[in-house]
């Protein structure tokens, strides 16, 4: 996969939700590289449900942007609480490389402990483990992010992350998705991605 300066990347993040909410939104932002905003997608998922993967597949496949996309990015594999992204299925259905980033190394011990409160925790835990090994990447000024990937070589994944990380420690499509999802739910953007 060649990584062009204006590679079209879709970054997806969930909107905020509170205890008792049954659904939350997912916002997808398409950028060219880490600079130009190219488009936006939106769908809903169940909080702590298991429909994130299905809904992402539907909204991406039905999008006018689908044929132009080269990479999908997420901030973690858990969205909408513990609605886990099935990275393998997403890759098989969409045939797009997937990169998952986070500011901190995932604490799998804590995640597993929290998951055990759900009756189908074994299924969800398997999806989390199937997302792959976690790698560290220095972004700037000795600050790191952590990433996982599917469908792309590690050096290409790093290249895409570095190309799209222009304004913060997270890639721009994810940062924008976070801000816009927050603004849709709360009336203004809050917090950092």
C-alpha cells in the first residue's frame, strides 16, 4: 500500500453517553492525509452492545467515499462502552487496512476485570485479543502513542500515523471525529480525543 501525502483516512470515534443511555453516535471523519477535511459519516450503536462492527460496515459500504478510502482508524477497539470492534471481520468485509491508536498502553488486566460484569464477556474478550499486539510509536518531543493494526505492514502503519498526526498526539481524523461527536451530543466539543 503506497502512503501518499493525501491518503484518504476515515477516523471513527463515539459520542459521549451517560449511565442509562441505550445508544450513542459514531462519527467518522475523512481527511486527506492529516490536513484536509473531506467528509463525514454518522451512525448509531448500542451502548455495551455488539453491533458496532455491523453498523460501521454498513455506513462505510453505503458511503459515496468508500472507493476512495485507504485506511480506517479508531481510538481503541472498545467504543460505546464495551461495544467491541471485530477487527478481523471489519478487515475481511471492507478490505481496508485498520489502525487502532491510543494515548496510553491498554491495561488488559483492568479491561478484563470490567468485562467480566457482562454475561458474554468471553466473546468480547476474544475480540479484544484478536485486535493484535500493541506497539509503541514516538510521535514528537518524546511523547508516545500505542497502536495495533490489521491488513498493513507495521512500517506503513507507522507512516500513516505520523502523516495524519498534525495537531495533537492523535491522528487528525480521530481528533476531529471526537470533537464533532462531542459537539453533536453536548452542543459543543469537550475534552481531548
